[in-house]
């Protein structure tokens, strides 16, 4: 059995607070506008990479 997660196993970090800041980063989910628009087309590996960046951005966020 393959233990790889499918793309739908990685949920979107969206929290329904959709507003991009001056750096094109959503203040709700901490993804860039490009990452948000491409989420549905990303592979699981790409989504994991985005989630790593989201965690980094959350750490540096003042919100």
C-alpha cells in the first residue's frame, strides 16, 4: 500500500479572512496571492512546501 498522501489530504489553510497585505500575503492564511490561486492545482509536495512557508510567515506575523 502506498502511504503517500493525495492532494486532497492536505487541507487549505484558509480561515475565511481573505485580505492581501502590501506584500501580497493573506493576513488570514499567510499564503501569497499566487499560492492561493494555484492551491487546487498543486501536488501534495508543492502544498507541503507552501505550508512550510505559511508556518514561517505566521512566526513573523504581528497578527
